[in-house]
């Protein structure tokens, strides 16, 4: 799959085009050893470049795309999912630099046959490029629907607006470690075939565990920049008990469906212009049940940072995140491509679950909703913040903006130590991941402060807050399109 929808900053490119490397190599004095990657393994160092050969500039093949229409029947409604295969996640090897599955993750070593005696011209081929035309067809065996929840529509309620805090003061922002891909802290490419991925959305799944979910994920054949390669999974889920974050974040386990392979946990049709993928947007726990908010992406747009969703929705898991059910009623349909709460961040607090949401893409404003925690799957129990009051409605389009300015992929948390709400997101106009704070979820919200700018890390996005951030240290994940992987960042707040 190739897409250009998830990039912002200095330069936007699709997978397959040349791009600048996202993590700059620190200056090293002459003669000093090369710094090791986050894994600490010499085997994860990039290969030594071969001497320049002009023949390397000549490709073996030049493919010319040949588009053609392809009818894709899509059964509606969906069939019942077969019980997914799950296996226990293997413990890490005693030597962390040992590949636990060399037969799976290590490609064959090419045989050096010496220099070629002549220069061959590239072959020119026509590459079929199907353009899917999805056609809904009746499903003779649809999944049974549970009964809908009772209609509630609570009465309007007023709420105070808190004083506007000062702009957060960000002293320093540092890259702590590479979280996914080659050379990552937990060697996700070797242990789970997570070679390229993005997002890294976190929540406290149990008091001693952080769940972390990623977006479109690729295995063998992945080559940055961008989302590309084989073994495409729309989402994968891992868990971490690592409380010491200043030296990186270790992922202990991932949900697996086979040896050394992370499973896709939320289903997706994988049909372009119908449902190309299903991307998580936030997670939270209520008791023993885990929840994921997600967006059903219809298609990625031709303009960077723009995509079209079918709906935003909620899924839940009653087995610790191993398997998930997408609730058929807790969905916010995307009417005319402008509906709110397509990309949401949901946070439980004081008996309510607060939902901060934006329309699809990264150019909308942030709206707010709340629901009693016990009714989180009942869409009619939600109230939306509108002009100083909580109001009920059939959809979220009544919500007024919490503040103006474009916001993409918001991440919210309540910091008990400072008694402040924190909200991070990508501001595409500033080219920055920014942070705002407030004393109450309905605001007033502070002006934004830059956490990290795209001039430092090209084509950055994400910025998802770590629930165990404490004191002046605010940890968050950051993705870049250039590397199409996730890093752990630390901001020092004053």
C-alpha cells in the first residue's frame, strides 16, 4: 500500500521517494566508536555502504503503472468473524541481541558473484495497477446484531469554565529511544515482525501495565520512507511494564497469532474507497474491560494530511486485549466528510469518559463530549459541549470548538499531580506537535506551546502522551513519515 496522507512539515513524499533520515546521527569525534542503536546491538547498526558504483544508479527494471478498473464485491453487513488464532507472546531471549526467529526474520544472505563485466539496460515492464470499485452485495450469512441500548438523551446541564492557564513552558525536548523497527529498544522487527509502523497510542491497561497500539504495520519488504512493504496489518498491540523511561521504553509482549508475529487486533476490509484500513485513535480501561476508539478509513487522500473516514467508533476487549469486538451502535457516522469525533481521544475521569475529537484529516478543530462511564457504549447517553452547556444530540456535530486552529490526532490525559488536563496534537500550520493545558476538560485551554517542530524531525506527526509521565518529565511518542517508525520523546516542562 502507498499513501501520502500522513506527513507534514518541510517536505511531503510518498513511499518509494528519497527522503532525509529522520534521526540525525550525533556528531562523533574522529576515531571514536560508532554509537549503538537503542537496542544496544551491533547487529542492528546500518550496513556499511558499499563503494560507489555508477552501475548502482541504473535500476534493473522500470515499471510503468497500467491502471485498470476492478470490481470488488463487498458483503454487507459483515459476516461473523472466525475466532482469531492467538498464541502466548514468547519471552525475550536471554541475550537481547539474539534473533529469536532467524528463520523468519532474517532474509537470505546474497551471494557476492563479483563485479559485472558489462552494463545492462533496465527492462521496461507494464505493471497492472488495479483501481478497486467496491460494490456492496447482500450477505447471506451476516453476523447477528445484539439488541440496541436504551435511548437516553440526558437533559442539558451547565458547567463552569475554568480560568485560562498560561502557556506551558517547554524547556527541552529530547529523543530518548527508537521504539519500533530496526535497532529499537525491544527489537520489534526481530521479535514480532514489526519493521515499519506508526502512532504508538498508550493507556494504562492495568495499574502495573501500559498498553501501546500502533497503526498500519509492515514486516519483511518494508523500506522507508512511508508505509510500504509486505505483511500489512492495520494495527498491532503490545504491552509494557517499564516504569523507567529515561533510558527508553521496553515492550514486554505483543498480541500474537503465530511465532514471532504480531497479530492484527481490529478487523479491516482492506478495500480502497470502501474501508482501506482501521486505525486506533485512543485506548482506555474501565474495570477489567479494555476499550479502543478507532477510525474506519475509507480512503487516503492525494493531499498530505487529508483522508476520508466512514465513521469513528468504539471497540472493546474482555480478555486483556487479545481479541476485540467493534460495537455496532457506538459509531459516529461521517456525513459529507465533515462530521466530528472521527479521530478521538477518550479519557476516564471522575465517573465520566471525556471524548476529545476532530473530523477526519488534520485540518479540523477539537470538540468535546462526555458520557457516564457505565454507558460508554450507548451513543444516546453522550452529551456534547456547546456554548457553555452540555447538550444531548443524535450526533456530535453540535459540539463547539474548544479552541480554534487545526488539530490532528489529539492525545489527552489528566495529570493528577498538577491537576491539569494536557492535550497534544499536530498543528499542521505550525508544522509542530504542540501542547495545551486546562483546569477542566471544557477549558478554557491555554495557548499552544511547541513540543517539537518539523524543522528538527521532518514529516513528524502523532505526539501521544505516556500515562506514566510525572513531574516535569512529559514522555510522548512521535512518528515520522521519513522513517515510518515510532520514537519515545521526553519534554521537560517548567
